[in-house]
């Protein structure tokens, strides 16, 4: 690498080390290092950024191999592979080795992870083709991970069927989701910026859970609920405030109560769960989350993960969800 690119790399390294950067900085970094990283995740990510429609590479190969196996179901044996083509740790090692090779210090691992998050975001909307386009990349969120998904069309029983599988992911340390079995798609295109080593992620709304019914919950019922459960009234809702843990706010909009989808609020056996189940019972309402799951339905077992949510039709006679 000649003097000018090394100077540019130094400027980018300083920006990343300070913990404030954007997707544009990450794109510049990966493209700069594309031919200098000795292969690995940096090369694949950089090629995918520069060429949004790929006909080669690791992601292309995974999507094509899976599509070919699925298209030959019943005629030819094969294995469908799902999971990371390479991990965030693989990327961090590749990046740190490259920085050190050019005389810069390695970054703190949380910063490597945030750079990888930005890199995955940059790949949204990318596609693969073999003659014609047959797959596309998008982002999805779970309680544990932000995942880069590959979507491809396969032929089955004379019809085209949409198949989705993950090809890369990073641990979700930033957007709480109480439902461990939910998969949420980005609303439009996700966008990431990092300020003081903390990401600002646009494209996923905060995950919430709603206590609702038909007819709507009346304000007088909310006041009575607060009195019965020992909750404090506040503007636009009621709150359960233990002295040693976060407060649980039940926001009232004139029709229903809404609570943040933090895992601690919905863990089985907690006092938070007792409050929410009590509210459900007293109001004769259902509890639904943003992924469409029902919570606390009687007669259904609690899953081994300790979260009592299920996807069913109507949960009660007052349920507003489709049967």
C-alpha cells in the first residue's frame, strides 16, 4: 500500500478508534482494504458493496447451492446449509490482522462488532444472479441476533416457493425483544450510525407488547386497575416501580395499554409477569406483541426458554386478532 492510501487508512482508523463513525466510513474502509486483506470476510463484504449484483463469492455460492438442492428435492440428495458463512469473530480477526499489518493497533472487539453491523446493513438489497437474478439479501431481527437473510425462489409442485435462510449475523446487544421466537423484518432499509461507541439503528421500531380487547379499555378501568394492583398513576398511563429494578410503565392511548418488550418484564415467575397477567385478567383482555404472538394464554405450556408466548388465532371472546 502506498503512502496516500495508508494516510487514508490512518484517518479511518482514528475515526473508528474514537467510536464515532457511519456506514459511509465502513464502506470506505472495506473498499480500501479489499485487495489488501488477504481474502476472508473483508474481501467478500467489499466485493458485495462494490457489486450489488453478484455472480460469484461466498454468499452467492451458499445461495446457489441451497437453491439447487431445494430444486432437486425428491430427485437428488443434498444438504441445505443455514447459518453464518463467516462469523463476526472471523471478521474482527481479519480486520485486526490487516490493521496491524499496516502499522495500526487492533480495535476493541465491541468496535469491530459495530463495524460488522454497519457492513451487514450496507448489503441490504444486494442480489445474486446466474443468468437471471435468483436471490436477494435483507436484514431481520431476533432477540439474540441481527441477521443477514438470503431469500431465493425455488420450484416445488409446479410453483415458485420463497425460501429464506441466514448467511451472516451479529449478536443483538441493542434492541430488546422479549419474544425469543420472533423474527422481525426491517421497516424499509435499516441504517446504522455510531456515536460514542453506541449504535443508532433506524429501521426497527422498539418492540412492544399490547394489552387490548374489543370493546376498547376505558380510562376508568385503567384507574381501577391501578388501585387493585397497587400501581401509581401518571400522565398517559400507570406504572409499577420496584425500588431496585427498572419501572414497568403501562402506556394508555385511550384504547389499550402498551408496555416495552424488555425480556425481564416477561420472564415467567417474575413480579413483572404477575402485574401483566393481573392486568389481563382484570380487564378481560388479550396480550399481544408486535410479532403477532399471544402471551399468558391458559392451557398452553410455557416453553423451556421461560417465555409464555404462542401464535394462535383468537385468544378470547374479546380478542381483536384474526381467528
